[in-house]
């Protein structure tokens, strides 16, 4: 586990980014960027890493260079479509970005990354530190089975998998319709516990963190941490599509160092 005296962690803190606190093996590193340290102008002010949101492309590429300077390799950037495809971050990339909503890596220096601005980023590794994965898990991806798809590609005993739930829109801000609740409850009656009545008839406040934990538990993954950071509530640090509409994207990254 990375200690507070680690120069890498100190550099991350200086940028105002987040190094997840979890019991991952020593050869696994993870990072969540924030709005801090970038060159984008309003409304993307800060470290916007999304090329698809209307920001100046030169600024976004500079922002990506800032992040890449702390990484052992070029991240496997994804074209995320709320699906269940899983990219191989170890594979040579002829086309960039790769169309997928998760990525896995077994080789050192292969960096998995997902970008979000309310959807839930989930970082995965095994206790041996032999494989890592990053998953873009908004409600559509969760319902479609993106977590299960990533776990299948990891080819690990579920009990050996560790998961960290990154910053996402919190349960007091994420209002959805009847159809969203019905889809989850139809697949698992226990999912009803992740919804409370919303502000209008037919609306529900949804807990993405709880839904992810239920999905992971059903798949046999019980070592789950995180799920405490709300993108909507923390405007200073995080982009939020629900809050701002036109906004940037931050990144959640994971890789092996040996």
C-alpha cells in the first residue's frame, strides 16, 4: 500500500488530485484527477480531459499531457457509450480512442482510464496485483452489466477482487424515473433498497454506490471501498453534468508498476 511519504503520492496531493485509500497491493497505483492543475477556460475551468465536450482541443491535450507526466505510459483513452465492451489496455492501439466502457491491463505501465462527470468510476484489481481494470458505470452501464463484463475479462476468483468506488453523483442529487428503478428491481429485488421517493410522482432518488455494491456482491466481490465523494455537491473539485450541463470530464486511472 502506498504510504504518505511516497513522492508520487505527494505530487498527486500537490495537484489536488486523489490517490484512493484502499488496501490494494503495493504494485497497483490509482489516481483520480480533479479540476485542479489544468489550463481549460470556463465553463470547463481546470483540468478538463474530455475532447468530446466542446472545450478547446489544444487545452484538453495540454491537460492530458499534465496527467501523463505522472504516468508510466499513455492511458488507454476510451470512447464511452454506456455499454459493456471492455478494452484491452495492453493491446497496441491503432485507433484512439477505443470504443468501450471499461479497460483491463495485466502488463506493467499499461494505464486503464475512464472519464466521468456524475457516472460512477469503479477501479478494480486482484489481491495478487496481477490485473487491474477501470469501469465507467453510470446507471445504464450498471443495468447492462458492465461490471460483470469487466470481472469476466479479469479472469479472477471473485473473492480475490478488490473494488474502489470513485466520485459520482450522490444519492441526494440523482433523481431518476420509474423506468430506471423498474429495470434494476426486475433484475434484483434487493435493488429497491437503493431508491427512495423523489421530488415528484414517478421520480426516485437513486444511490449509484449502493447499486454498484449490490452488483459486485452478486458477482462474489465483497472487498469494496470508496463511494463517499459526490460530484454534484463538490463543485470546487469535480465536474458534474447534472449540475452544470456544459462541463468537463475528470479521469479515474489505474495501472500496475511491476
